[in-house]
C-alpha cells in the first residue's frame, strides 16, 4: 500500500513542475529580457523585435514557395462551366450575368445615404494613398495628394457628390481619410520596384460562352509568374473585416487563376479602419470554395432574371 502524499511533498512536487514548465518556456523564446533584479524576484519576458509589415507578409519567405500548379485552372473552369449549365441550361440570357466581388457580399447595405456617399469617397481616396505608396510615394498631405491623384481620371456621380459636400462634411472626410492613411502607411511597409507592384488592376473572364462575366478589381498585386508561385494579391478595405472579406479574397484568387492559368501564392485583406490583416495561402480548398461562391451568385441572379 502506497502512503498518500503529505501536503509538504505535494507542494514540493508542484514547485518542481513549475520550474520545469518555466524552463521549457524559456527554451521556446528566442529573445528574452535580461534579469535586472534578483532571480527570485524576476522572470523571463518575451519581447517582439520586429512585427512583419503587410508587404513582408504578402511575399513571405522565398524559400518556402511551392512550385506553380498549371493544371488547377482547367479543373476549376470545368467545374464552373458544368455548374452554370445546371443553373442556366441551354438558355441565352438577354444580357450576360455579371459577377463581381460585391455580388458575393451578404452584409446588409448602409441605409444612410450620406454616410454611404462619404464611405465611398473615403474608400476611393484611401485607395489612392495605396496606389501612391505602391510606386514609392509617401504623401505628406494624404487627403490633398490623394484627391489630386483621384481627380486626374475621376468621372461620374461620385465626383459630383464630392463637389456638393458641405464644408463640415468635407472636413469630416479629410480627417477620416488622414486617419486611415496613417494606419495604412504604418502597416504597409516598403514595396520594392523589383516586386513589380500593380495597383487598381481590372480583369475579367468569360464563362459559358459569354453568358457569365466575372469582373474583378485587385487593389494591389506583387510578384510575377515564374517556376514557383510568387504572385500575391492585396485587398484594401476601409471597413472592419468580416465574412465578406473572406469571400472577396477567394474570388480574387479564383479570377487570377482563371486569367493566368496559375494560382497565386496568397491573398490578403487589410483594413485601414482596424489595422487587421487577414492572409490565406491559395490551395485547392480555397479555390473550390470560391467556385461555389460564384455558382451560388449565378443561381441567385438567374432566379431574379
């Protein structure tokens, strides 16, 4: 019969266990603070010497990139073609069914028209800050510089909306854009010209003989096609990230795969409202989910036609 542990023995064993766990924790940490007080009055603490920037996250470690997969696009196209036929059949709609990343959104729209207009204006101006940053320009006055860049080729109702803003709304918009620009610039990091950055990239793909059109707008693309997967896509949002951001990332990866026949390395979404960065490596599961997102959207639009 084994005698039960005495309280003193149990405390001694627990003390040894804690020391063993602290030793393991110490081994796991690469960088620690040096002790500045007696050992019995201090403990090791982990410090972060460098947080990766958005640009660094996009490119990742070049030594860990997989080889390109040139067969995946054909399977995705076949899946989409068969799925569209199951929905549309042999019918030819009067106008093509157009799918965009916004088509896949499920979050309720903003009801306040003025808030919606200011949100759209904020979005286009913060995206101009990203475009400037992609070519190595750091605006000293983000609002004024982004506005000047946008007005070079801006057209349509949104320009009229901006021109009709009251002085209070314009001041509110300027403060909002400036705050988002600070968050973006702090997190983005440098984008070397050797990464071949392309911003505001508009692409489209025809499916089912032109009965379905996929339109996409990629905020930032870096990298080029080579023997290994090296293209990364960035989506910039001026709102907090949610499920819509996940669908948008999947859609970007799908359209890029169909367009070039090579899946990108990864897709990322950054929110200048919260500083959040979501990143997903592109794999078969992500692309298949994107294809089913598109088929679901095609079915919804065909049902309303």
